[in-house]
């Protein structure tokens, strides 16, 4: 892509300083729900490539076997506008991963990125610069295929106007209890999704017709991503058979404005943590977690430090287990904790028909749930809920304590409905139950003892 030539204009130092200060501070008053200080990150030190590939246009294939690419190599993509990228047979080691980097703008228009037979591979456009830009994609933007990847990291990628899945991995490989058969340590970091389809990581644990246990995804991390303007996506993130997921510091806004289905924006089957996320102006549960544990030892589902605001339908969170996920000798239940979340203005379209609170609790197939330190405001109470949680089946929490409901944001002592920070006079201040594992809040501020309720200290 050719860039226009601009003349260089020399400005006086005082004017330069004024413009810098204006840029840094002048726009803060116009914050939108998608803005968040946790995303103001510095970029990594530029990577020095061992070789550079690509013509700057057309189709680019980086074939590890054909090019004899060795562990530890750093491959730079020549900046330009491409139709499609294929990364195939790129296998580093845990101590010497292979890296593909965009040190300058790399656009993919119409096509996408395919990753085939890769492991110990990082693809990065840098976490702040986001030099890799996929847009106006008529099918899928990122596809994973071939042998089961381990330690695959995708970082610093922008995606806009994607008609099908933003990321798709149809993993049908049977899981035999070893890491060799697991989609292990996948990371999706510092990526932006604007008007895209969802992230679909297929997997299945089921004994409906014989035992099926495939597509096992272990210890994935999805963090520091933004998702916006997805009117009919329904489910933005689906992982069908997961253990130890760590989903944190993501911001979502304007999701599912064009659909009324009872969907989970994040739908997760298995166990792990979802924390330090913000979801605003949406339809559907922000998180639907369907817990189970591989093996005989019950694991945990932890939902905490999330901010959820202004849904047309349904509660902020849902937890529900199914009998077909609990298989003797293969899997068991999970225990769940829901704590220090802030949720308000749930279920605005039909407030007396559907439940709209912090969490809907269904049958957990023997698992326990604890609900504490949550801040709820501007909800509608029905016979099915107390504005904090709703009992939708047989499971009742073993602990419900130090949750607070307020009729308005003002009564809760919220500074605004963008940052959701607490005023010094807020009744939520230091009203929580102390837990040694509760170390910080949504903004990574250390928690007091006792902590404040809600996501923000």
C-alpha cells in the first residue's frame, strides 16, 4: 500500500508540549464504555528477524518444512496488503518457539490466516500497534487445523467486518488424559474484534450415546481483547471442553443488538476463571458457564471482578451443569464461586418476564456454589429472585453473604456508569467479606481489608 508523502513541519517546543498534553488528557472526558485504562499498554521491544518473507501483496505461504525454519527463528512479514496468509509446519520448542512478526502494517483483505500443523508458535503484530489487520473477510478470519497445536499465541491482531467466525478450530481429536492429546496453553492476547463472528473452539464431553471426550482445551488464556459492534453474533466465545481457562481484562460493548436468543456471549463448558472483564450494552448472559471437571477431583469455576451493565435480556451470569457431562471414571462436578461482581440495569426489555440479576443458578449436579460481595443495582425483583441471584433448579448456594442491592447507581455511590468506580461515601466501601485470595479489583488496585463489594474497590 502506497502512503502519501507529507511535508515535515517544525513546531516550537511549547506548541509540541501543548499538543502532547492535549492528546494525553484532553480526550479523557469523552470516554465510551469500550475505553479502559487497563488497555493503555506499551509495546514490546521490536523483534529482530532472522529472515523476512513476503512480497507485500498476493498470497503468502510460510512453510516451515519447505523453508527449513528452525526453532527459535523470528520471521518478519514484509509490510503490505495480502489476500491470504498460510502458516504451515511451524514447530518450535518450549524453550525456542518460532515467532512470526509484523514489524510494519500487514493487511489481509477478503481472506484470512490459516495455521496448519503448528506448535510453540507466536504470531504477533505487537500488543499496542496491532500491525496485523484482517478486514472485510467473506468467510473465516483465523482457522486452526491439522495436528493439535500446543503453546500457540496470537497477539496484536485487529479484525473488522468478518462474516463468519473470527477464529475457528474444529478439534475432534480424542482426549486420553495426557497433555499430548490436549490443545494446550493457547493464548489470544491484545486483539480487537469489530463487527465479527465469534471465537469457536469445538470440543465435547458427553455420554448421551456412548462416551465422547474430544477437543480438550487445557489452560487457554484470552485476555486484553476488545469486542464491539457485533449485532447478531449470539456467542462471541465458545469453548466446548475446557480445563483451567483464564479469561480476563476483556472489554465488550454493543453486542447482540439484533438478536433476542437466550445466548451466552461467553459460553464455556468445563472449568476455569472469568475475571476483570467489562460487558456493556448487550443482550444475553455475559457468561454462561456449564461446569464439569475432567478426572475424579472437583475443580473450580471462579467468576469475579466483572462489570456487566445494560442488558436487554437476562442476568449477568449463568451457571448450569448437565448429567451427560458427569461420567463415572471420566469426569465429576465443579464447585463455583461468584464474587465481587458489579451488575446493573439487567433485562431492560422485559423486566418482569425474564430474570435479570447477578447470577442464575441451575442444577450443578452435586457441585456447590458460593455467592458473596456482589453489587447489584437498578434491577426488578420477582418471585424468582432477590435482585442478587435466582434459583432456577434444585441447587441452592452454601453461602450467600455480603451482597448489596441498590435501587439506583446514585444510591450505590457509583461515580458514573462508565468507570463504575465508588465514591468515598459509597455504602459499598469496605462492606465485603474478606477472602485471602481476593487481592485486587477490576482496575488492579489492591483490595482493602475488609474489601469493598462489587468489582471496584
